C-alpha cells in the first residue's frame, strides 16, 4: 500500500508512459483526423475554416501538415517538441475559433488532444524515441 501512495517513479516507467502517450495520441490524430482530411481534400478545400483570413485551402493544408506529418514525427519521437508546436496550434484554433460558442461537447476532443500534446511538450518524448536515442 505504501508504494501506491508514493510520488516516486522509475525512469523506465516514465519512458514507457511517454511512448504510450506519443503512439496513442499521435496515432489517433493521424488516423482519425489527418488522413480523413487528406483523403477528402477536394471536398474540404472550399468549406474548411479559414484561419485569420488566409483562406480555407491554405488553412486545410496547414492542418493536414500538422495532423499527418507532425503526428508521424510525434509517433516516432523525431524532433518531437518542434513537431508538437503546429499540432498544439491546430488544437487551440479548433477550441477557440472553430468550436467557439458551440458548447464544450464540440471542443472536447480538441481539449483532450491538446492536453496530451502539452504534457508531451513539457515532459519530452522520453528515451524510447529517435530523439532519445540520438541524445545518448
């Protein structure tokens, strides 16, 4: 029982947790959101949310970049913190612009993804990653 109340953890468990966080949230974002946008690019390019007036097509391209390519980097743990920045920006746009005024239930998934990615930004990818193997 004493161990369950402890705030100490092993480095191995931390690295496995970061791997699990990267694979789970990076994979879900890639498969459920990024690939869907990529596959339906032609239909979405005219009706996608235009962020800061840059146009719906360019906004969609930026979202696809973040959700497909940056997600792949996050899963691999390659340039992880750098790859997290566009993804977090996309989540913030989804929360505060796209779903603004629609109620929390519409923005809930963006909040969950955003929270996981901010945690990864703060903690780093862990040693079970390309970044961790390069820095040995």
